[in-house]
C-alpha cells in the first residue's frame, strides 16, 4: 500500500462500516468485551485477597499488643505503679490506633483509660469487690475487633483489660492498585484497537467475500453481485478477477452449449426443406389419389399431428372435415386450375382455431397433384368479430340517445311547446342524452388511444372523495329511475392520489354505471372506500343479475359482453370494464371481480396512494 | 415463480413473475408448450416481470423457440427488461426471438 493510501484512510473510529466489515467489527467487540471482563475479574479478586490479608495482619497485631499490654499492666498495677500503667495504656492506644483501651476493676470502676477523662477512680483501691476471673474474649463485628484480657492484681483483686480497634481496610488504601489496574486496562484497550485496526485492514476483504457469497446464495441473485466494490486491496482485486473469469467461462460454456444446441437439428435436411419448415404457413402436397406426399412443420402443427402420422395418409382422413376432402377432390378432378379456399372453424371454449385451407393444382391446367396452403386466421377472425360487435353496439349506443335528442328537440321546436314543465323535461332529456353520448365517444377515443399505445396520463392531485360526490349527483336520477338505493361509505379523510383525474373519473363512472345498469329495479348498490397498506381500496357492490363463471373469464376483454340474455337487452359497448382496468393499471393499481349469478357482483379497485402514473 | 396466463383475443399471453431459474424453468416450459399446442402457436411471453434469467432459464426459452421454429413460428417476447436484453445479447441468443415493446404490440403482430 502506498503512503498516500495510508494517509487517505479514515482514522478510527470509522463513521460508517463498509460492506463485509461487520464480521471484523463483531470479532473486535467480542475481544474487547472478553478483555474487559478478564481484567475486571482479576482486579476484583486481587483486591479481595489483598484486603483479607491486611485484615488478618491487623487482627494479629492487635492480639499481640493486647497480650503484652495485659501482662505488663498487671505487673505495674501489682507494684502500685498506676501512673506508669496509665501512660503505657495511652501510648499504646495512640501508637496502635486503638479505638478503646481501658482497665476495669471487677467492681466496674475504670482505673485506667486511653481517654483520661473517662477514668472513674484516680487511685488504685487496696481492694475491691468482685473476684470473678473472666476468660479472655475475642469478638469481631462488622470490621471491629474487641478483646478482653483478665488481670490478676496481686494482693488487691481481679481486673480486666479491654481493647477495641478497627481492622477494616479503607478503599483509599487500594488506590494505587486501582490506578495500576486502570492503566494496564487502558494500555490493553489501546493495544486491542491497534490489533483490531490491523485485523480490519487485513481481513475486511475476507468479510466482504463472505457476505457476497451469502447474498448470492440467499437471493438467487445475478452473479455480478459477487463483485466487491469500494476497495483496491489485493485480495479484493484477485477475487474480482476470479469472479469475472468465472462469469466469462460460464458465458463461454453456455454460448458453446447453446450454439451446439441450435445447430444440432436435422443436418440431413435439404436447404429447401429447412426453408419450407421456416414458413409460418402450413404447406401440404398431395398426389392424384389425395394422399399426402409432403408436409411442412407448420402444417403438422395446425393439424395437431406429427409429420410421420400424416405422410402417406389421405388428406380427407387427416383433415377430419368432409368439406375439405370434397374441396380437394374438386381441385384435383377439374382442369380449370381454380383456387379453392375453405375456412374451418374449430374454436371451442378458448381452444382451437380458424384455419384457412387454400388448394390449387400443382401446375395450372394439370389434373392430379395439388398444393394446400394452411393459414391461421383466428386472430383476424376474432378481431373482425369484435369490430363487428363493436360497431353494432356503438351504433345502438349512439342511435338511442340521438333519437331521444331529436324527438325532444322536435317537440320543443316544431310543436312550439309552451308548457314550461314539458319544455324543461325535454331539455333535461336532451342534456342527459348529450352527456351519455359524450361518455360513449370518450370511451371510444380512450380505447383507440389504448389500442394505438398513445394514451397519456396528465398527472395531477386527485381527490377521490370529490369524485364520489360528483358521481353521487350524476347518478342519483338514474338510480331513482330504477328505484335503486346507492350508499357511499367513505372514511372521514382520504389521502389524495397522483394521477389523471379525467381518466380515473371515467374508470369509476364506468363501474358505477355498470352497477346501476345491471341491477334490477329495487336493488341496492354500496360503495365502500377505505385505505389499506398505502392503497385506496374501493368496492362497488351490487345485488344485480351477477356474472356466470364462463363470462367472468372474459369480462375485462375489449368488446366482451356477457352471454346472459338479460344483458343483451341492456345497452353497452363492452368497452367499459376493459377501459376501467387499463386506466387503473396505468395508475399502478388493479381491479378484481367476484360475482355470483343472480346474486350480484363486487368489483374491487385498489390504487396506490403514491400512484406510478406513467 | 408465479405464472399468469391471459387471452388477448385468440392470442395466449404467458406472464412469468419472478426470476427464471433452474427451479421454475421446466414448469414454465411445460406450460408454454401446452398453451402453444392449444393455441396453435399464437403465444406471447410477457417478460416484463422477469428480473433475472439463469442458464437453465435461457435454455428453456431457446428450447421453446426451437420447437416453434420447426413449425415456422417464432417465440414473441414482450417487454424485455434491460438485464434480459443484455443476457440475450451477450449469449448471442437475441436472434432466436421476436421482440415487442409491450403485450399489445406483440398481440397485434398476429393480425
């Protein structure tokens, strides 16, 4: 590492752990904790033993002093040397830091005391009462040692020497030891920090490698996540080189494997066979007996049989529909060279297809061999049918309001209607039908935009409660006309959405309009709005005619209308739900439906509060 | 990995959600081949929700594409993510498929 690199490295403690350093940090913290625990334990034990030793020594010292003092004072008092005995007592108390040091006669008089003010008799009596000779006594209480020695004063009587002193060691006595332990601890911690720093520098990369491997294994992630970034240490660079080399080798092996895989098929096929197999259209050749002599891959797929089960068989038998066999016979038996096209519709419940079989003689004017081209025109047919249905529905949707508008306008203008109530009714009808026309045209334009992929959302703040207020007013008359109740359950406060107000209004209008349309007279519609997991959830619940399971599968497809005969009597373009779902999805939400025939339907819309409107 | 299936008219759209790895690749292949047989090849693979593909996932896509090529069809991929695009380019497999910006564009290609 260059000196400049060392200078640039952050000094401990680092404000932020890099990837992989958590392992080193964990080890460092564990070591520091163990070190502190060992040092603390050692210091505690040492101080405890030292203190115990000091207390033992002090006890031994006081007992020795007491024994010598008892013997000496008994001799001095026997020799009537009371003043000398008193001085010895005072000196001893001072020298050996005795708390209490006194001589009591058997009758309780204090004849000598380290504290002279507590002496109760100034002279030693010739005799005194009480002749009991007590045993020597030793008593220890909370670090306080009390000793009592019997004295026999010759010719006078018995007495007792009492000594008491503290044997407790003050904590201040251990200050030096504590300071020493503290210094050693601090030095050890500093040493540990240096060791940690060194370990962090040396082993941090290993921690990063470990975490990269764990991430790779746990998240099933891209191998590029194994690359270590943010450090230029030799281990990291070596690891990155290893990962890159491994990825390169894997890609190489995969490419080779796939190349072999792609190049392996049908090497014996001629170029013409390969070219014909690449055709999207099916191609079949038949001889003059209508037996199949050639078939390409697409034709085999359209006929849902393997090639070997087609070659050599009669076309009529393979095709499975008599009109195809008849058409082929016609082509083969006539010399007109006319092309014959037959469409076969095998659609059933989403499966199957519409196949167009175009047949013509192999050479114009010849009888005999023929070529059959098969095209899948299912999607075109579905689109044609949908457009046809759409035109029919839209024509009806446009004609009905236009007729109403024309009739009302004629009533007002031509008949010179003077009754204000009738005029108002006519104008209301014209207004409502104009609004209905506007909605149909808007639906058509929106569908055209979605079809062309050119729909754009204008982002703005949308207040859902305001939208529902408008809807409540807009649909009140329609609901009243069907004697249907509408209940709006909104929370007191709803967050605003970011989205296209007009498009969202269109989607919600379609849902409410459908609920009213497909609910029988006297029904009930409930709209529940709530906020869950940062999403606004809106349930449109009706007790109308419901949707069958079969129709539910296609309910959101464009131009789709339920097969229920009751639905056929109700005007609708089959675009509303498809449009509503597209708009909701463009806002990052979704729409789901639950329904039971004759019991009603629930359409649930969820929109994220932070909408990802495109 | 979750696999959704929708019909857009006569076209079947398969939408895998999640990483396409060895764990799910074979079930996706089985479902795609089944749908492809039923729909006679009118199938689109919507890969907008596939963040990552491993080698087995790539193999499965190539196997299905190869099956379809034998019958003159092409596997149509819609909504390719950047990661998948890069993987297909790096492995040289990008020519095995047809690409479309979104599902609608892919479905329209059958018209």
